[in-house]
């Protein structure tokens, strides 16, 4: 059986705790790999390696950092298929979707390659007689990232390339459910010439996470995952004096107005709700149909959903793969089983689905729930699976009020031909990312990703300008080269003149 170890100080390090976790192939249900779980001592070793590397890397030139990142970008590009295959083997998503994940991660590596522009700083000359003021940004030191199972390559690449480009060193704790892509990312970084200790990977469970949150040498923590864990990360790490960006869960709504192109809206709803088996924090999980659009829209969604081909991720004909674990599959199914009793109309029930020859895989079909009340568990909870809820409202105003009443505010979308309504929506809706006729409004790398309300704990979104600011701290330098004729003691408060 394959074993995934840690990556510390530029080399693979076997687990010393003696504790391992299983990694399954979601398509077969078979355990194919074991992953070492780090002890407190192993986390400490990774942080120590990062701290030692920071002594040199933190003061290295921008040219030295970006030259490594350009080589890294080229290696990642050359290994796209390999990385995607690792993602499919342990996560289960189809290969084309895995390739898209790698491409999205590459966007942030490309942003990191241009860090020289992001870190230029500012200079004001002659603010007073012979006085100049400069604002500069400097790295924090050792920073950590804790990443989820649903994007085992992309989310780590949202963090560490930008962090190390800014001059920090990094300790990554990936999901124990699909750890191989993170280790391969670290190996390729070393091949690109990244110095030992700049990027470290420790695998494990809560023991490893809590040690990173408490470690005195970790200056900042980035996290993507569920809202309860994001809250724990934020509370614990800030209590230990750390800077935190913790991105939590979501219940993303798509508002469909009566003037919308319903074929386009149905295409978008199916793509955004069921892509990657719904295991996306930006998945559309609630469609809000305004006015009389509901019946026709639901019929069009059902027609498309029934044609989706579900199968193993390495089958080129598959459009959707299995869920990550059997336990998660059973939890997702429970929302569909309880829906009718809680007032919803079950239009499609995918809970009995299986794939011939892969009966032990973590399979579930597409489910569609209509006329879902806001009190139903399927609406109240983040399901993180291929279950789409449709809610009915009479007016635009009622739809926006429904969306804004949600405790989450990650992403949202409106489908309409009315520019005025679209403009109102983007200003009035309470969410961090908004799409206008775009169902999954994930920003490009040079903008920032993040939500509002219970979808974000901390002040900074991830990547983009917010990412650069999160991984650096500002310093203002005031300089005066006095004239030889100047002199004398002045106890007054300094002022500009």
C-alpha cells in the first residue's frame, strides 16, 4: 500500500507518531493509501525548518524569488495531467474538472511571479523640508495553511505561492482525505529550486491543526473549510496572537428573474449545482425563482439533470464522479430522505444511484428539491453534495431579502436581461462574490476571493491584493538628511512645515 509521508526541510520524512489514516479511491471504496498523521513534535520540526529557512529567504531578492516561481510555474504546467490524476484518484472528481482545478491554481502562481509590482511600495518626497516618507511591505515570517479535501491542489496554491513570493516560509496541512497532490506540489517546488525549509507539508488531523494554531513561531494562518471549523481556527489562532484569514461555508443562491433566458439559467444551475458532485464552496445550492418562472425552470433543470453521466473520474465519458467518503455520501442522502417530510417536493431523488462494477463506490445521483421551505434542513444546512433546492418568491425584493437573511454570504448570482435590476442586485445583495448571468463567480487571480458573514472569519480575503496584504505588514519610514546648519533641541511634537 502506498504511504504518504510529510515533507519537511526539503525531503520526505516518514511519520514518527506511528499513527496513519486511510485514503480511499471514492470510485471503488477501496483503501489505496495510508497517510502519516503528524505528532506535535513533527509539526514543531516543520515550523523549525521554516523558521531557519526564513533567516535567508525573508531577505532574499525579489529577483531570486520570482526566478524560482517562474521555473515552478513551468513545472506545474508540464505536470498538469499527473496532478489531475492524483486529484481524481483520491478525491474522485472527473479528470477534466481536476485539470480545471490545476489551471485555477496556476493563476495564483502567475500572480506570484509578478510580485515585484505588488510589493513596489510608495514614496512621498519633500513632505517637509528635506524630509521623505516611504511606505514598504515586509514578510511576516513563518505562516501556515490548512486546506480542505475538495480542492487538494488549487486551494494550497491559493496560499503558499503568494506567501513565499512575499518572503515568508510556509507550513501546509492539507486534508488527510486526499494528501498526495500537496506532497507532489512540494516536490515540484523543490525541483524548481525552492530552498529547503521554505515550503513544508505535514499531514494529520486535529493534533497537527491545533499545534499550528498555538505554535509561537507561526505568525499567520490561512484556512478554507466549513464554518464551524473556520470559527474554531479564527478564535484559537487569534487568541494566540496570530493573523487569520478563515474562509468558511456557503449556501450560494441564484436569483432567476422573470425576464431571464430560462434555458441559459437552467444550464447554469445544473452546471453550478452538480459540478464536482456539489463538493464546491461556490456551488449553487439554492435557486430562487421569481414570479411565474418556477415551473418552467424546474422542468428545464430536471430535463438536463437526468442526462448527466455519472461514473469513475478516470472515465473520459463521466461528467460527475462519486463523493469523497461513504460517510459523507450517507449524510448528503439524509437531506433528500427527509425533504418531503419537511415540506419540499422531491422532483429527483438520486440517493439510490450506483454504478455497475463499482458498487462499493461512494455514489449518489443528482437530486432536485422544489418548493423548499426555508425551515427545511436541506435549505438551512450546507449539504456539500449534488442536491439543488428551488425556492419560490413573488418579487425581486422578496428574493433579495431571502438571500440576505442567510447566515452565509460567500457567492451569489442573478440571471436577468435587465441591466438596472442587475445593478441593483450587485449593490444590494450581501455576499462577497456576485455573478451577473455567471453562476460561479470565482474571481480571477488578480482579484480577491472571499465571502461575507459566516463565510469569512478575519479581515482579508484570499489571493489578489488582499492576499498580498495578508502575507505582509506595512512599515512607514520617514527620512531626513539635515543641513549642517540645522541643530538645536526641540521638545515640541513633530509637524510638517
